[in-house]
C-alpha cells in the first residue's frame, strides 16, 4: 500500500514529523511511504494533495490554525490526519471538530511511551490498590531563558494570539499533563482549577507558570506544576501515582524506568519491551521523538488495515481541551 504524506509546518514539530516518517518508513517498508510533500501555509490543501495516492496530512502549523487545517484536510479527501497538539484553542473551534469521521490522531506523545502505558496497566490490574492521587510536574525554561536573553526571531508567532491561541504554558504544556492524567485515571476530570502566573511573559497572553488541580470520580485528585519559567529546567515531565497499596513514579528524562514504592521500600523496574516507538532497545530511544514515531506508525498501520495499538484520538484531544476551557481560574 502506497501512502503519500503531506506536512504543513516547518518548525520543531514539523521537523519531528518528517524525521519520524523516515524512521517509520525504514521499520515498515510494506507501507511504501512516499517522500513527504511540504505544504506552504496559506496554499489550499486540494492543490497539494491532488493526484496523491492515499494522502495523509500531518499538521504542525501554529496552534490556532490546527482546527481549520484539520477541517480543510477532511474536506479535500485526506485518508487520515495526524495533528500536533492542541487540537483546538477555543470552545468555538472545538465545536467545529466534533463528528469528524476519518482517523485523526493528536500528538500527545508522552502517554504512548512505555512508562505511562505500563503504569496504566498496573492501575487497571489493581497492582497499586485504590488510586488516591496523581502528582507531578511539567517544567521547561524557555520563558526564563528569554527573560535573560530576549534574542529576536524566536517563535514570534507565539506572541500573536491569532496564531498561538489565548494561552501558552497552560495550553502548550498543560494539555500534555491533562492528557496523561486522563489516560492514567481512565476518565476525563469532573472539574478543575488553575492558578496562572504571567511573570517573565513575552506577551500579555503568554502565561508562564500554572498550578493545576483536577478532580476525578471517587474523590481522586491530580495536581501538577506546569511551567516554562523554571530556570535550569530541561524537559522535566514526571508523575507519581499514589495508591493505597503502592506508588508508581515515571520521569521522562529516565523513560525506561518506573520506580515502585512499597511501604518503606523502593525498587526500579526497567523496560524490556522493544515493540513501541522506534523499536530501539531500552535506554537507546529517541527521547521526545519516540512519541511522534509511535503515533505516526500506529496511524499509518491502521490506515493499511494492520493490527494497531491505541493512540490519542481527536475525540480525546477535544476532551483534553474542554477540560482546560472549563477550568476555574484563580488570579495571579
């Protein structure tokens, strides 16, 4: 089966998608993935996809353009769509995306990695006992770096809410955390609140630090610190699931390890499975690129009628954004 990818977006996410396509092509030559066509922003997609066999759209343009691009891709006949998160940036955009029938995957890449998948299996098997809470953080330092060295021409589109949407850290990083929490808890949050700071913000709408609280059924809580202004932070995403019998902790910077707490004891389990992502051996993965590889791989395998593992869907991505839209906001 021949697949013809079209990529819109030339930034970091667009480059990640192009690299991931190359890796998937090497892993699955039977998919016959053609060289990707790079679509220019503003050019009608029907002009790009005309004559392509089994065209697949990969969306990596600015956040506020995702919804319109997905809708256009559906209208012109793409067979599947893989979109960077967030799926949308407003309730109005969300309403336009409901009911889409073709496969649309959203690149919430953390939850398709070995660690979160394994912890979710532990929860489902009751290995941790009754789940009490989920605590964690998602820290980066981009706003802190820019506050010290405001070099020009760095992701200036994020300073325009017409392109970036009405928020920065909450939508960009918080959507990843909420997707993880929803995945691990097995359901959307019933309600939530957020305290939001704009210190070190490069533009008035670009929140830089968020304290996020979510409430799930049976009084289960999820709490996270979401930030782009923690000096010295890398891509520090981690969580701990607190159960009545055990706890389980995962850190993105050590993705092939899960720390299990049992009473006063701790032990570390290590990944042995090589079936996910790029198929690399444990401790030799691709970092954050692994999520893109896995989501693109499973989406294309599904298009070819192969057996697949679940990846984040458009409906799930919309639920994540709806959780954000309904948050109670506490003032800075």
